[in-house]
């Protein structure tokens, strides 16, 4: 049984389907698709249609039994998982081997107003809502006669300057630039984008050179990069930074980070920074029949003794593949292999023809980095590659026109941190 179909869970299922064709493989996931998270900002910007990055699980995993639902309780010693289907009905399923790939949830800080007024960015629903929200703010700004209201609706604040925040602000700024061309009333109206983070540079987990490239591109586009500061208080029409500065805005986008799924805490097993402690073979300590991978697992990083692997898709994907092989080995009584992976480099898409990348630790920027970035994503995307590349080609020649689809109501995308995003495993850190 596999719990979760993010990067780790999906690749574990693919591996078991290949290496254990006679086994009964069960996958519990709230949706019938795998979400390729790194391209989520392009969905929010209208570059890609949402179905392009949603890969059908029944289609790609024909030998896997998909249980649509969410795991609510795991009895490790009793070898059973309790789960609820989309209609709220409770079910119980037994297992011989368990692969925990439950992913992560929003990491909220105790900041007044954030939970009520900020928009998250972890799922297809949130990406579609954000695209509609940005479009709506500019269309409302175009018809108001109140200058203060217009300025507020044309101001967008992103909190968090990691992968997600950097890519969201980069794509968002270009989206508003395109929208202005559709709205003559806003031709002379400044579009204000601001990204704030307590870190001392953008992309703090990456090389300083990539950080400088990203900051240079964003500042050239007019984005305000506020380092060493964050949000102190948020309201429906205004927020206050930790510096005391107040900013009137209707758009606060929360990209601060994630933490392991609360399902991990409920297991009452040893954890490291909230992640399940596992051996180098991905086996949970003290439970030889349970494997944990991805964001919910504290996998020892043998390339950096004393540390654990990062919460990135680069690790999650490879851990999922190894978990499949080790599950099969455990059933056959064979030796289990340890997890070892050296980072192959990182990619950050900055929209347009811009990107920052260091494949195999070779620093790249501009169109060259963009080419490598898109090539990597096409290679890593499990399906829909032709449709995705076609969208890119068409939008290069004819930039997309934005309209409000109205498919996602604000009540459906409230920022919360008590349950996993149904589509997410390792967020845009997946770009690694």
C-alpha cells in the first residue's frame, strides 16, 4: 500500500508496477492524477492549461488499484489504514508493506490575519484561483474612479523568496504586464509587485550566483525585493511589514514553505524536524514493514554526513523509485539498498526567456538556462509532453489572453495547514 501520489508516491507505484507485477499494489490518493508541481506557476500565469500538468493515475498505473480518498489513521502494528473517500465514507484496508508518501502541508506562522486573508499556492485550485484573482483585480481597477483603490488593486505582495515565491512573482509580474495591454484604462497605471522574505537573499537554499541572477531579473522588471523583512499583520485591504511600513493591497500570496503532513505526528514514531526517522534504506526505524519517502521522511543524506535530504522532488522522485525496489527486496528476503543521491543542479524559471540554472553545477542564465529548464521539465513530466510543448510554442508566438474562468471560489482555497494539499508532494522545490 502507498499513501500519497506526489513525486515519491507516484514513482514508488510505477516502480512496484514494474518490479512486482504479481503483487497487489494499492494507492490511496485524494485525486486521480499526479500533479507536476514545478509548472504550477505557469498555470497561474495562463501559459499552460491545468490539464497539461495533471497526469492520469489510472492511465499511467494500470496495474495499481487506486483508492480515491484521504488516509485518516494508520495502525502500524495492525497493518491497516483507515481512509475516507470523497463522499466522507470511512473504509479500512489491510497491507503487508506500507510506503508512506503523504507529503506536506502549508507552513503557517503565527501572524495575525494571514490565515484569513492570504492566498496559498500549492494546488491546481489555488493556481486557477490566483489567475482569476489577479485578472479580477485589474479589471476592477480599470473601472474605479478612486485612485487609492486602483493602486491597491494593482499591488501584489508575495511572502517567501524560495522557489515558489520567486517563480510566482516572476510569472505574476509578466501576467499583469500582458493584462494591461487588454485594459486601456490601465495603460499608465504602475503595476506593483513585491516579494518579501526574512532571508538575506532570494533563493536562500541555492548558490549565491543563482540568487543574484534571479534578483537582477526581477529588479529589472520593477519588482521590489524586500529582504530581511516579512509581514507583521494582514488585513483585507492592507498589510504591515515587520519594518512598520503599511502597504494597501487586496493580494497577499503566501509562499513561505511547508511542513510534513500531520499524519506523521499521529503515528507516535521518532521524528526529526517533524519528519519520520528512517534508515538509509528508507525503512522506518523499528518497523521493518514500513517505508517512508519524500517530504514526510527524514532520510539520512550519506553525501553530507549528519544531515537529512531536502524536501525537493529531486530527492522524492528517486526515493520513491528506491522504495519500490527495496519493498520487493524485503518480500524476497534480499538485501536492501541505501539511498544515495548527489544533487544534479537546480532550475528556477523566471518567466519569458529568463531562467537561472546550474545543471551538473554549470551556471547558466538567460535563454540558455530557459532552454535547459524547459528541456528538463519535458523530460521529467510523466505525460502530456506534446501538449505542453505545443502550449509553449503557441504562447511564444501569440501570448495568451487572460479571462476570468470563475471555476474556483475563494471559500475553496482558504489558507490552512491541517491537511495535505490534495495535489502536492514536494512543492516548487521540485524544480530541483
